[in-house]
């Protein structure tokens, strides 16, 4: 019983001696951001730490129509996913609306 108690006390002291935990933005948080805020779709994500302390995520999007080169998300605070923003907005093609013409002038029956 004594060795177990000694190991338990040593483990408790090691936990207390550790410094404060710092948060880091995880890939799933960026995926959630892309899913809720953009039409990117499923994506593979690569993160790059920048010189200014921010973290930049490059996502290869499933939706190649709106994001042919992928989406770039920049998080200015590496500890908070609330600081993330989309650097390159998705492309918006209005070709269908151009083909339809002005529907407000359609003849009424």
C-alpha cells in the first residue's frame, strides 16, 4: 500500500507543478467554422504558424466551384477560435441569373 500511496502523491505533485495549460485551435474547430460559415464542404486542413503569432489554416475544399484554390482561414489569437476569419471569400457565379434575365418584367396571366 505504501508504494502505491507514494506514486499517487508523486503524480499529484507532478500535476500541480505543471505550468498553466494553453489552448490551441484544433483542426476540428476550423472544420466546424468552414462548415457553418462557408460552402467549402469536407476538407483536409493544413496549418501554418505565421511570424506575427497568428495561425493560418489552408483547407482543400470539396466544393471546387466556390473555392477552386481552397479556403484560407486566419486566426489572429492562437488560443481562441473566435478570432478566426476567412481570408478568401468563395467565388460567386451569377451566370444562371444572367441566363434567366430580369424575372420582374415577366408577363402576368
